[in-house]
């Protein structure tokens, strides 16, 4: 009897062992990871897979998220590691390592930090009602085929807590790495023209944006100077570009120049316009500054497309501060004041261009009207509801405006004055455009293979009523990062907004789709954590001991009943 039982046990054990061996063999050929999170945060999107598929040689990632971090950043560290595990599993050429940059003997990494501009982030930590600050380096460096690119892991959010910043960063994590991989592992194909010749910004004021854009696309300047002499060649050349960017022109466009741009749109070309409808002039007698309307001879051009930039100024209570100097010489102090001519814009829609981006800073922007036609129009950015429209000409006097603004901030806005509602400042146009010169005398007759088109192919266009959105500040002769205000040390979302806009206009929507994924990140309530800390600590200590005691008593009672005869 006993031998039979032993034999059965041996057979059962052998079956289990053989089954485990077979299971391991099968698992070595058929590998599958399961993402059990509700929002599938660790599942790579199809767009990310397409980018990673192009990595055909080792891609090494140094992640500087190692050390004694506060809880929020341990979460960012863990989720970064889990995401990189997914990338590495999908493509074995991707390798990564977590490095503590503050350890002694890592001078090489400090040199890299200076070279790539990897700055430390100062974060505020709240624990048990106490506030403290920590320095972390939320960056990664990716290296591939002799090229390196920095990857930011922590987003800058105006007025956000550390938890909110980490939450937004987790939303952005897969996008950040996919964007970095795209820069160093994919070939550029599309061409962007930067329009010159009509008083647009000098290169130094748009250097940061286009130096970043150059990582994705071919960039070249383009002038319309040859329109009068050889309009046919001008149109043929500009048609070779996938997008034209017009950044703050100050000189009027001729009808011939407008017609070339119109025919470019009719042939399916996309464009990004950043325009001011106003200009500042100083009265030579009084020395006061006044805002006047500016005519670029584009009103009929945009009117036909279904848009109008009004010659006025927008004042928004939700705005960026201005820094002014008070006092003389050594007693000079720099103070912030509310400046309603610098709206901080946002969007209520979930369009991929503006989803999950920071506030975009405008300066002396004008209201945009959308007109009915067959073109689809999407308001990308608008002011807050507490807005006032100022007609032109209008004086711009700091001594008058700032006290009025302070009164509004302290006492609240007058509803009879700030009643313009949400005013559009950036609009996307999509569809088949009709030529601005349809049923009009054409400034140019092409003939031959080139035809004068009155109805266009599907195209897209974005109009922004402030050229300063693309302008980077200067530190001496060095361009600063677009969106950074050196006087307030604040980062705004200008750069991210414009990059997304260009990606969308060029149908390069893969990265945008990755970035707009929503991830639900639960955080503990800091107030409840502080007030109920002792309660939950006691419960966590005593409950397991209590359960263990109950189990021990129950098990002892069971054995006593079973073996006591």
C-alpha cells in the first residue's frame, strides 16, 4: 500500500517537472508581457513601435534618475524603468542604465551636463507639514551611431506642485523617449521654408525654435524677391517645400507675392503665419508710446480663406507679469507687476496640437474673427473669459496701466469692462481652399505646365495673431530657449505649441498621438496623509500581527481537534 502511494507521488512529481520544463521551452519561443494597468501606460503605441523599428544598431540610454529621491520622483524613476523595459523588450538594440550624477568620480557626466544643458530641477517637498527643497536631474541622454540627444523627463508647469509636475511628466514619458529616438534614429524627409524679404524676424530671434526643428526636418530660408523677374520659377521652387513659416513680417506684401503664396496653398502647401496687426510708435513730442494698426496688405488674402485679424489689442486678466526696475542706481529693485497685454492662453478643446501643453505667452496680441465658408476652423488658443478689447490707436503707458491692473487684481475686474469673453488668438484652417484671386484679375499669368488655380487641393494653415510667440529672448549674443522668460525665470509652452503645430501641418502626427495619451496617476492627499499618519501606521503594524495571531490560534485548535482521540 505504502509502495503504491510512493510510486504515485514520484509519478506526479515527474509529471510536474516535465510540465515545467516544457512550459519553459515553449516560453522561450513565445514571449508575451501583460500590461494590467487600466490605462495601458506601459503598452507601446503603434506610433512608438514604428519609430523603434527603425533602430537597427545599439541605442544606449543614460538615465540620471538614481539616488535618494522623494516619493514623487521615485514614482517617476520606477515608471521610467518600466517603460524602458518595454522598449528594450520590443527592440533588443535599446539598452539603458540608471546613473546617479551626484556620486563622486562622475566628472565625465558633469561635463556632459554642461555640454547638453542638463540643468538640475529644484523641487519642493511637503512632508508632515514641513517644506523642504531637493535637487534632481530629470534627464536622459540617448546615444546612437555617434549622435547624442537629451531627453527631458520632467515637464515645467506654471504654479504646479511637485506631484502635478510628476503627473504631467508621466503623461509625457512615452512621448519624450519616442521623440528622442526619432531625432537620432530616423532620416529627415520633409522640407520647411522660412520666409524672408518682408521684414521678418532676424535669425537670432527665431534661432532656438528652428535649431530644434532642424532635428526633424530640412530647414531653408526662402525669399520672394524673384517674383517680379521670374514668377514661374519662384512658384516651382516654393512648391518643393512642404511647409512655409512666416514669422512677424513688418513690410507689406505685393499682389504678386500674395499670389505666389496663394497658388502655393492651392497646390496643397501648408503654412504657419505669425502676424502682428499692430505696431508700436513713439511720439517724438511727448515721448509716449502708442499702438497703431499695421497693414501688411493681407486682409483680402485671409478674408477669402475665412479669417480676419482685427487691428486691436487684447487685455486679459489671466496674463504673464512684467518686471520693472524701481529706484536709482544701487537702490534699484526689480518687481513684478500684472501686465494684461501679455495674455497666457489655453484651450478648452482636446485637439492634438494643444492637448496637455503649458500656457502659451502672447505679447500685444489681436483678436481673430472666423468667417463662414467651406473651410473647417478650429480655435487652438484663446484668452480667458475675463478679457477686454482695446481699440486703436491706444496709448501704452506703464505708469497708467500698472496701477489700473493692480486695482483689478486686488478688487476684481469690472464685469462691464472685461466682458469680451474668450477671444481667439490662434486658429487652424483645414480643407480645400478657394483662391483669394478667384473671379479677380490675376497678378500673374503662368501658362505652360503651371496653371492658375482657383480651387485648391486639401491643405492646412495656422494663423497666430502675435509674431512674438516664436521669438526667443537673448542673453547677450546667445539665444535662450523659446518660452523662457529670463526676467521671471518662468517657462511657457510656446515651443511645445509650435512644434506640435508644425508636426500636425506636416501630417507627422505620430508623436502628437503619443503625447496626447491620458494616464491616470493617483496621488495621496497630503492633508489626509499628515492628519491620519498615526492611524494608518498603527493599523499597518497591528493588523498583520492580529491576523497572524488568529491564524495561529485557529490552526492550533484544528490540530488539537484532529489528533486528540
